[in-house]
C-alpha cells in the first residue's frame, strides 16, 4: 500500500541518491519502474537471485557492459543494445539464449522518463528475443560521476550436443563469410553524438542474431567459428581469429558490403569501415566446400539477406590479414591503433 500511495513521477522526476540507498525510494523505483517493465515469473520472486529450472544441455554464460553515448541513437538505445549485445555473445557459441541479468548504475539527476524509456526498450528487446530478465541490481552515483546510465548484463544460454564453435577449428582453405554490410552502428552513434547530418540517415544495425545462427547451424554446413565484429570492427575480429587459429586471411575488398551512406561518411571523416563497430552482424568461417550452402541459409534469413563470401583462410606463419583492393593492390589489415570511436557499445 505504501508503494501505491507514493507513485513515481515518471514525467518530471529525476534519479536521486535516495533511489540507491536501500529505503522506500529504492523499493518504489524497483517495483514501479523495473519490475513493471521486465515482469516475468522469475523476477516476481522478489529475491536477490533467481531460481531457474534445470537444463539438460550444456550451459553457456557470458557477461557484458554497456556505456554508449548518447543513450538514444537512430536505430536503438542503450537498453536494446544491452540485450542484443549479450544475446549475441551467447549466439556466437551456437547457444540458445534463455535468461539475462541486468545491473544499472544510475547518475543522480537522470530523468525518470529517460530511465523508463530505456527499461521499456530493454524489456521489448528481451521479449522479442524470447528471453527473460530474471534478476538485477541498481546503484546510484553522485552527479558528475557517471554518464546518465551504465548497464552491466549477464546472459545464460544452452547449446545442443554436437556444436563446437572455436577459432582452434579454423584451417587453411576455409571460407570467410559476412552476414551483411558493416559500419552502421558506429557511424549512427558518432553522427548523433557529433550532430552530423548526412543526406541519408544512418541507423544502427543493432539486432539479436541467435535466430540467424540457428538457421546457419541447421544448414548442415561445417561451421568452424562465429564472431560478431563489435569494438574494433571487422578488422579486429578477423585479426583476433587469425592469431588464435595460427593462420592468415585473404579478403576481397569488392566483396565486403558497405552501405553508400556509411562509405561516404567514412570518407568524409577519414575513417575505415573495417574498423567501425557493428551490433547486428556476424563473421562466419566454414569449410570451403560448404560455403554456398551456408550462404544460401544466411540469405534466407532477414538478418542475413545481404550476406557475402568475403575471403578465405590461408597458411601464414605471421597470421596476417590481407585484402586485395578494388583496383588490384594488396594491403595488410591491421588491428585498430588507439581509440577511434569511444563509447559506442
């Protein structure tokens, strides 16, 4: 009754230090904002931990942190991004996502309407992906010691028998595939943060990839490894795999899909699309003989309709990732040096 008699003023209220102090204000915030957004049977237990049903399959556990600025951008926000990013970490191991946890570090002064918008977006993304946010935590820091809101998540999934995705399985002769065009997320965030206007608005590609991965696994193709090229972009992801597998890679620039707007923005800003973060794309490496089979399965899914074969794995003791340019020259694709686009995921 106390909670009902003192409703939160979502429209005009702001986060106060009392919302993290363990008293009535914190309980009101949890019950009237978070519990309503994420409502499910496990969260309704109102305990400090969730009691979950037993599973027969192998478990996959991941954790993630999300610090994007601005909090809201074309194509998403920090809430949906937190869900998608965590689910994708599970999906890259072939896992079916089941449960999420979410911890919020809130800055004093954050408008409650913004927090509700983030929580509602996060809840909608979780429901669309078929996962539940089953437990969480809330902390408040003084004004000036945060950046609105940081979200830390964990994800639990299960993977069926016979699935083993690892860079250690990659071998020379394998084929490299990309699920779609690169660079949209990083450019969307950067353009909004820096108030840049382009002729064609660029939206983040943020999406949950587990359904696409399931279709790829069901294709029968001999998948070696999957990765989502987030921070550091495609270049960092391929270099990481090459180093872990002890192989080299040869890419074809003309085969790598890049939206015209992203390409123009990168040219204007002096950026390389290969280094720009993505939040709804994946890299797949499979046996060369199965590449066309896998490509067809990817293109039949909405999130893979622009999938492409972009290169092959080669023998190379130096583990170089190289690319043949559109005009025929060849260059080494190295790791990103320094910090190019901060606070994008």
